[in-house]
C-alpha cells in the first residue's frame, strides 16, 4: 500500500503533462498529414516529440529511483499503523521521509534540530541529526507543530524554531486511523 502511494503520486504528477504532450503530437501529426500541412509543422512535431520524451524520461527515472529506495526498507507495510505528515510516514522508531519525489528511511531518535520555513505554498521541515540533514514537507504549520511535539518527546534536547503542539503521540499524527483498501 505504501509503495502504491508513492508510485501513484508520481503517476498523478506526470499524467496531465504527458497526456497533453501526446495529444499535441497527435494533433500536429494529423494536421501535417492533411492537405493543409505546412513545412514548419515538422519542426513543431519534432519539438513536441522531444518534450514528450523528456517528460517520459523524468517519469520513469522518478518511478525507478522511488522503487529502488522503497525496496531497501524493511517491513514497509508496518508504516500503515503509524502516523503521517504530508508525504512522510512515521513510526515510533523510524520514518519514511518524503520530499518531492524523493523518499528515504530515517530514525526518529538522534534528531538535534528542526527548522520550519515556508516556501511558496509549501511548509518545509528541515531536520538535522545523527544521520545528517534531511527535509520533509508538511501540509501546514499546525501539522509541523504536531510533528515537533512528537520529535521533542523522542529527542528532548532538540532545538526548534516553532512551538510544539499536542502531547507528541503518533495518534496526533493520524496513527490508528482506519484505512480503507478497496
């Protein structure tokens, strides 16, 4: 289920641009084949073909790199019992840290600092600890504050630029919620 979440997320992000590019290639090729075909349409068709090829390259690159990253994770279905922060899944001792199309497994202990900043409409959580710096995204400042409370409970000496909110339990991050698979 977790693997499908990340794979489907990539498919959703690329489906519209790839479909539009393929449709544009079809329209230009159809127009070229008709009696109104102009010589400059060949250049447009080549450019659209290149755009479609680039989109497909990045789609498959992200899909393969995500699959390889997820294969390294032990007991990945255990994350269904944990909490979630945007595209990251959290258990008591470890987390699947997701930002953009990248995902990696990190420990929840040993985190020394947490800095939250907003970049456009996204809330970015920058974490630093024994495994080095990494970033995850949050759906908003309130979700970042609940994550801060959880990480403060696990790492009492952790510094943060925001105030924690809540008791720091996984339930506050959505653990125990019913997941329907149909």
